[in-house]
């Protein structure tokens, strides 16, 4: 399926990379060319009734453009969503992600502004460089519309670290014109409200909203403190609440990361999916680390062992969370581990998180 994305939300940037936010995200002609090389085999151009999204959760330096491209070709998503935390301001890695030839939307996390507290006026700092190479595919407070998929992606607050206070306040103020939680909520709301009426709206944020539980294993629960606590973003909650009141939009899904699946201090695993009373699905994609090296047992080739070949020759298995949408409804969500050994790819593990008959 050929996908194009158009951006409608206003651009508050005053930096030299402003032009990235004013142009269409993927001009149709460019997109058609890129998409045809990115997907094989292509889905029917008319198959809007079926959409697949692949979520790449918090990367934390675990990314290889070639290997992840092979795994994504295996999964055949129409759209790839990234929840951020690529590294600690790992500009080269973000540049590599920007080269991925799939339709995609991205939000930067707190680790992507790990060192930079305010924009540098004299030279491009690492946050500016990341924003520049991502261009309009960085969806913070913006919306990308995918008319062929009948889908819009709306970005939440970038650099979020969780909790009640804004993280990287000076970056948010200078780069996005956001001074406080209320303004942040308003910006998310406004970006969503312009979505075409026949589109599903999916929110993409680095951290999830408050109100989803305060136990250490809850989807946004504080796990480094044995007392737990709700570490969600209050602005995201407020925006969602106001969007629901407007009753104009269909929001089936909110996707985020930040709070890792594996809990601190060996306290087990986090709940990665919650279906709200209102039917909204909240999905945490932060499977960290998202790449494992394959052992010779897993590849089934006992002639290889770590003494005979470099470890990387054995290949890797890479985590994604897939979301399948049919006829406007989310029908399946699964944590998928895809193995990549040379040119061979296969589904190594699948953990179904949600399945609707
Ligand atoms: Zn984070």
C-alpha cells in the first residue's frame, strides 16, 4: 500500500530547522517511490480495511538499519511508530532511523535530551540535530494524516520523563512554545482536533497518561520505588479526556514507552496493555533491551559457536509490537520477536496481548 502523510498542525518552531515542519511529511511522489522499495509484497492499494502498525519501543542504542529493515519487511507494517529514547542523544542512531524506508512517526524521549537542557544559540546541539534529521516525522504536538490508511497519528509531549512536572522545560518553551502542563495538554488536543472525521486517531507519546494504576507493575507504575506510584503524564490524560468530551474523534489506541517491561530490582514484568472503561487501548511498547543475539541452539545450526564465528554472525532476534486493525477496529496486538540471520527472517516468538474475534 502506498502511504502518504500530510501535516496540518501549526509550526511553533523558531529555529533553523523550521522548514522541516512546514513541508508535507512524505510528498506523494517521493512516498510512492520509497514505499514500493520498502514493502514486498505490496498489499492491495484498496485494502484500507486492513492496517498493520509495528511499534518500535524504546531503542536504547539497539538499532541496526539493515537488520531492522529485514525484520520489518517480514512483518509488513503499513506504518512504523517509534516511542523514542534512541540513546543518550545518539544522533547517529536517530539519523539511521530517519533513513528507514517505511512510513513512520516518531516521538523523542527524555534520553534523547539527556544532556541538553536548553537549545544552543551558537551551534546546533544534539537535540536540534535529532529534530532536524527527523523533520516532520517527529510528531510532537503535531499530527500526521495517512489518507490511504484512514488513520492519523497525533504526538504527545517530547522528552517526557514521567510524573507531574515538565521535563526539559526550556526546550519545550523555546522549541514548542509550551510553558506548563495545561498548555501541553491543549497543544495535544488541538493537534488531534483537526483530524479528518473518517480517520482513526492514534496518540503516540514517550510516556503514557496518568490514571492507569499506581502499582509497580502497572502500565505507567513507578517501579524503582517499592511504594509504587502513578508516573504517567497528566497533560496526556487531560488531552485525552477533553478529546473524548468532544466526541468528534474515534481514538482506539494510545501508544507510548518509557516505563520498561522489565521492572527494576528484578521485580518481574510490567503490564504492557490496558483496555480502559471507555474502550481506549493503552499500549506500552518499551521492551528493553529490544535485541538479543541468537545462540547456535536458536538458529538450529550447531556447527556455529562463539569460538568459530563472530557473535553477530549468528544473527539476532528483534522486538516489535504489532497492531492489526480491521474495518476500523483493533483486532490483534502482539509482542513479536523476529529473528534475522543473514537474509533469513522468521517469527521467533509471538506473545498475543489482545485478540478480538
Ligand atoms: Zn524514557
